């Protein structure tokens, strides 16, 4: 199972992406979930800019919560509502919208925004993992109740940092290491 999972899960590519994120943003994060179609665990790199966690934690094992901002297509969202995975009453008030402009890369906003405007509708869902109470929740923005609530059986995230920042477990990017010297040199 391990060899099959390694061969079909693109782990080298995902590890490369997580390493790139650690170099650029100070941390890379892998998320392991179960792929029901292949009946295997898969690990995917998560964009660290869309992942929030307990900033007072000194070590990854001290993190008490994780919150991941995810985008779900309207079709997938409705499928989760119809299957009963998402609470129908909470989902009823939440309408899909175009791809969030604030999530687009700054240098591609106009081009990408135009391409995505009429492509499909999206739902922002916050996946919240509460390690203190061993719960997982899915929330839509501005909702008082979760779309989904369940017992947290395992923590899906694995944090990769290359350089400690001396304050918490967020790490320090390679760029952050050389930036003061580069700025001084360019004066």
C-alpha cells in the first residue's frame, strides 16, 4: 500500500512544492486526506497563504488549531448539501460567487479575473481543525453555525520550515534571511 501510494500520489512533486513554499514564505505545508476513489491516502501541498494556525505555538506539535481557506465549486458544494454532509439550513443562505479577487495573484488579477468571471461559481469554505476539542468544522463566511461538524480523527497537516524565526513555528523565508543585506547593498 505504501509503495502504491508513493507511486500514484505524486509525493515528490508535492514535496518539491512544499519546499518551494518554505523557501519563499517561510513554511511549506502538506495535507494528507483519503482519496476514496483510489482507496489510498494522498498528500497535497497547501498554499501557506490560505492556511492559518496558532501563532503562539513554538513547535508544530503545540499548534492548537488550523484554519484553511478553501474554494469549492458550486457543483461540489451542492453535492455535499444533497448528500447530507453539509447542513442544508446553514447552506441555504450561502450563495456562490465569482472567484474571489483578493485570492488572485497581484500580477495576474485582470487577466485571470476575466477568464474566471463566467466560468463557474465558487463557495469559500473555512475548514477549522480544533485540536483541543478534537473537532473539525466547515464554516461559510459570516455564519454562526457550521456547515459540517465531526470528530477529528487525525491531524491532516504537516508543517515544513527550513529556518526558525525565533518567535514561533511559522519559519523564516530564505528571502527574509538576505533581504536586509540586499536592501543595504542597493542603497
